[in-house]
C-alpha cells in the first residue's frame, strides 16, 4: 500500500514543480518586458524633448515651463492664470506643450487639461502611453485660466508650457509716467520706435532739467533738456535729449528695457546688412542700413533725406543734439542716439544718422553731449 501511494504522489510533485517553474519564467519575462517598456519610454521622452526644443519655428516662451506634480491623497485640480496684458505683444496663435513625466520618469497614467473650461487633453489621450502633446490655441484672452488634474500615482508629473509668436509691432506704457511708446521687432530684437521722453529715472528719482548753457557744460550728473529748451515744439515727436550721465545711472529706461549697448547696436546693424567688420568700424559705415531706419519724407528730416525707406518701422528722426557747451544744433539734419557702453572715462559710444546719406555712424564722444535715447527690450 505504501508503495502504491508513493507512485501516485510522484506525478503531483512533478506538476507542482512544473507550475512553479512556469511561474518563475513568466515573472522573468514580465520583468524583462517592463524593463524594455521603461527603456523605450525614456528614449521616447528624450527624443521628443529634443524635437520640441529644436522645432521652434519662430516661437518664444509665453508661459514658462511648470511641473505639475500629483501629490498624495485625492487628485486635485490646479489652476493657473495664463492670460495677461503681455498677450498684446503676441500674435493670437499659441502652442500648448504637455510632456508626460520629467527626465524620462514619473509618468502619469492619465490626466486632464482644460483652458477656460474647454477640455484640451483628456484621460483617454493617454491610452497609447503618449509622452508629448502639442495643441494649437487660438482663443486665449487676458483672463484665460488653465486647469490641470493628474490621475496617476503620487509623484507622477506633467510638464506644461506655452509658446507664442511675438508680433512685429505694438505699444507699451512706461509705468513711471504713463508715457505710451510704440515698439517694433527687428530681427531678434525689440526696439522702441520712438525717442524716450522720461524726465525721471525708473526708481522715481527726478532728472535735472538744465536749460542754462554754462550749467549744462559743467554738469557731471544725469540731466536732460528739450531741443531749444522748447518742450511744446519738440517733446513730441522728437523726445528729450540726455547727457550720458543719465544713461550711466542704469535707471533711465522703462522697466523691462535697457539703453542699448554698443553690441546691441551692432546686432541691429548686422541684421540690416552690415558685415561684422563694417559694424566694428567707426565713422559712417555700411550702405543702405541707415535708410532702413529713417522716417520717410521731409517732415522730420531735411530734404533730400537720402535712401529713407523706414522698412524696419524704427522711424528714426532728425532730432538734432546739444553740444557740450550747451548750444543746440542740427535739427532735422542728424539724429544721435546713445549706447550704454563706455568709450573711455570721458566719452561713450553712440550712433548717428544723417539726412544726406543712408549709412549709420559710430563714434565715441563726450559724456556732456545731449543725445536722444532709444531702448531695447530685455
């Protein structure tokens, strides 16, 4: 009987061993499969990240990258105000970027993204374990709100940002005094399309208006004036004339803008057609670059205003300047604009344009001179 029982038991043992072996093999295969899947996710994420950063197509970041993290506990909706007054600087078409996970890990299982209550990305969009999404947004307003809910496990993340295309022109208000200025995009720079009219620094400190010639000549602090000391005739459209000491304060520009450096000017000139070698030279350089900046006609320039096309929208005016001794000269014949770059302890770099040619001049000259100021966006 014992022998008979023994032979009946053996097949059961074999069956148990076979089952255990099959379970182990399946576990190994499953782990390998998961590992391969994770590796594929990392590769896909890296590839998508590279493609997204390279395929910019003239867009710039409007809403900075933000990482939305699924916290512990119940999923919650996180809201962000994405509309603001800066929208007027952009064309009305934006691109919403959503990246699943961060640095190739912490992927969400699903999520929803809404803008102004409209579903942009829904849970079912994650069925193929997609890791990067791009959506066109055409109906944003200054009050638009984005809502994000992550339904994955705690610690999973979505990275979201919005790109937009800057318009080529617009206006902005200088908060310190309420002055409104036109601006224009030229190449990769955004320039004021009018001369500065500020009479205070951007921290509220008043600038000294100097009308007396002797005081102007001997002054070594930030100061301004109006051409011929006539604000009524020259504030608009020519703007104020500033000595370089006002520029040197570093506080002359509207907030978010700066007085262009010598290199900022060179970047503009090279975009307009100069070579680097030409831009580095002094005196009059180039051929037609100044004409591309000059306001057309003879309302703000003396006849014949050679080569003026204003194709950039910069609208340079012949606002004249004030020499070191205090005398005002050259109205409608030349325009002069400071840079913020030192030439030597007594002089600074500047640019000038003339009515009788279409080039652009570059020189270093006395800090006591009174020149116009254009600002470029930070």
